């Protein structure tokens, strides 16, 4: 609840959004390097099905490596960003007064209640 006792609060989540994006890019890059391992495993497993199976296995292994890396990086970055939102950034905005939560708590967003 805001300092003016408003229940109309918005969370900005800048840290969570930024952390998730940066984490996803970093995770996808790490996943792409790991994708070569996935492609190698997929190729090896696909040998059982012949040349076409090897090619499909290699492609599937590379794609899954990139996807899993990106998802893991996004989750880790979003979690770290949420901590930054909660501890460092001014994450809340009082919608009743269109000011940040800090200003609202300090009384700059209050008006006399009649």
C-alpha cells in the first residue's frame, strides 16, 4: 500500500525485464556453444536411423541446446533482476498520484482527505 494508502500501485519491474533479456541472450550464446555438443550427441544417436537420422539428430540437438540455454539464462537473469528491483530500484508507482512510491511515502503525493 502506498504512503497515501492508495491501493492503486503499479510495479515497473525494470530490473526483472532487463535481467531476463540479458540472461536470455547470454544463455542462448552459451547454449549455442553447447549446441555443438548436442549436435554431436544427436548425430551419434541418429546414426542408428542412418544418414537422414544423423542429420535430423544433429539439427535437433543444436536447436535444443540453444533453446535450453536461452531458457535457463532468462530464468536466472529474471531472478537476479527481481532482486535488483526489490533492493535497489524504485520499483513501485502510485497510480493515484502518478508519482513513485518513494515520493508518495514522503507525502509529496498526498492531498487532503475530505
